């Protein structure tokens, strides 16, 4: 189930394209505190999205079927371009990260997928955190929830 969810989100995020047809997201991985340990981390291109699958509780429906309201946290990492103060030459470039966050959030709204007896549906944004304490990399967070249905192993 987790593999299906991660791969589905990864592929869906890669479908978000820029004007030239290139993927907007340059790097996707599972979250492992990459920004905290940047010196030890394998270099990655930005914008990057790190997917964190939050703890979940499952409800058994019967017949081996279980459901969960899965919380997902996206750590969206961009490069800091400079001050966003009035009159700054970096103002527009610095605020482009907000456009990216809005595009990713809108792209994931309503996302659904089915693989075998497992499904993901009703993807909804539940929260967001704007980073105001950063150096050269900015890590903003978007929280989502979705309904997971695990029908059990294929027979």
C-alpha cells in the first residue's frame, strides 16, 4: 500500500509541467530530514519534493478490507533567491516559490489512483507551513489527507 501511494504521488507530481514541457519538480524522494543534514545528503536539484507518509490508523471494514485516512506531508524545497522586500531586485524571483506551492497543491487536489485491490481517493490539502527561517534552501510544507483502501493481497 505504501509503495503504491508513494509511486502514484511521485508519478503524478512529475506530470506537473512548465511552459517548455519539462517537469516542474526536479527531484522526488522519501523524506529523511534531507534539509537538516544537507552536508551529508546526496546533492539534489530544486525544486525538490520529499514525501513523508505520516502515521495512520486502519479501520477494518470486513472481508479483509481496511481503510485509513492517511496524512501525507510534502516537504517542498526551493532555492532562496534573495530578499522579498519592497524594491528588491529579487522580489518577483523570490516569491515564485509561492506560485510553485499553489501549483503543487492544486495539482494534488482530488488526486486518486487504483492498483489491484488498493486505492487512493479524496486527496485534500489540510495544512501548510511557510518557512521563515532558512539559508540557501527553503523548505515549505504542504499537508494532505486521503482515503486509503487496502483490499488485501491479490488472490
